C-alpha cells in the first residue's frame, strides 16, 4: 500500500455545496487514473458544521508533488478553491473530542466489496 493517508477538508461557500460535491466526485477518479493514490476505498464524511472530509492514500511520498504539477488535478483543486474554503482539523468542533463521530456521505464514498 501507500505511504501517507491524507485528510482533506472542504467547507462549501454559501450556495456552492452542489458545485463542491461535483468536484469531490471527480477528485478521486482523476487521482486514481493518474496512479497517484492507492486503491484503498475513498471515504468522504461530513462534520457537524457541514465540512466535507475526504480521506485518501498517496501511492508514495512523491505523489502529492506530482498531483500539484498535473493540469487535470490543478483544475479540480482550483475549482474547489473557488467554491469552498480549505479547512484544518482543528477548525472542527469534533477535533476537541477523543472519539469523534462524522456522517458518511455515501454517494461520495466507496465500499469494499
């Protein structure tokens, strides 16, 4: 498997949730097509304040850098920046708890078969 698990957090700007969900839906397929992330199923969750949390695994330590250089990934990330704010874990009230609960966003997550 890969080397790093990444938790990406996106808070949709007012009225832009549907736009953000479309971009999140495109994100992992593009990264997988470019062989930048592992086949580990994507998990997308939502916090109490409606911040999306996307969990992925890079294939190696260079993968994130390669993603930053690829035009297809840049297009998605630029779109995300236009319709959302990138957040930090400590922006979530759940980060203050030992055992944190989030809602799974089923249509933006993958299951293990």
